């Protein structure tokens, strides 16, 4: 991520049991997460059903 870059998180209603954790972070915080992401210990889930283009955001949250 570029310095002063932006991360956008959009979440809809969660139907199945889930853990949602949202933080404000900086580059140093994200670099600390990198080894966990690279090793697979932490896996980001964008959408288990697939990717929606930004133009279909409302449809993706339906």
C-alpha cells in the first residue's frame, strides 16, 4: 500500500456466525501482519461467494 493510501471495508449483514474486526491501521501495522498473511496463518476473506465489481456494490450486499 502507498503511504497515506486508503483501505475500504464494506460489510453487509452477517448471516452465519462470524468474527468481524475493523481497525484503523498504518503501514507499520500492516507490515507486521505480512508474515501471517504470507504463511497462510491469517486469511483475508473478501467474499466467499466471489468478487463483485464496485459498480455492483449494492447487489453484492443484498
